[in-house]
């Protein structure tokens, strides 16, 4: 996949590499990725960094047969919605699947650090999290 979003990659680096989000102590809401304003009460004060646990559960998933540009060599692959602690949901690729029958809502997963894509003329490699089933 070719992306020319080098600035976006740097801006999201800490969140992407550490599952770093925010916690608003004014209204007790957690959010991911980290933002300057609370997603509920819009406060810009009382925001603290919050490291989410790397374990979660699969909410829903799909199998991608026709891969988009840059992912052709990974096809078919699986993509899902993962629920982390505090009800935070992230969408990500699911990796290390050898038997599709294990994929069902509630499946325990852990977020693992993997290569996501290479970017533009510079060839910058962007890393981030993918979900991997636990104990399969």
C-alpha cells in the first residue's frame, strides 16, 4: 500500500505504538487515540494519558478476498473490530489465522506489533497493531 501520509504517521506514532489513549477525569470517559479534547464533555483540561491493555475480545470480523492495493500478497486476510478495556473498540487486521472456524464474537485476542504498510517514494515503513488470537 502506498501512502503519502508521513505527517499523519508521525502524529499518531505514540498512540499507534503504545496503545496510548486518553482519560478525561471530568466525566470519566476513555478514548483512543489520544486527543486534546474530551470526546464527551469537550474539556481540554483534566485529560490524562491512558495506556490500554493489549488484550481484548473480537466483536465482529470479515474475510477480505479482494484485497485493496498494497495488500494483494496478504489476500485472503481477516479484519475485525476488537473491544479493549473500558469499551474502546478498534478496527484492525487479524493475524495468525490458520483455521477460520475459531473466529467468533468473544474470541480472546491480543494486540501485536506488526508492519502495516510502506509509504510513498521514501519507502517509510509504518508499524502498528494487529490482533492475534490468544491460545490458538
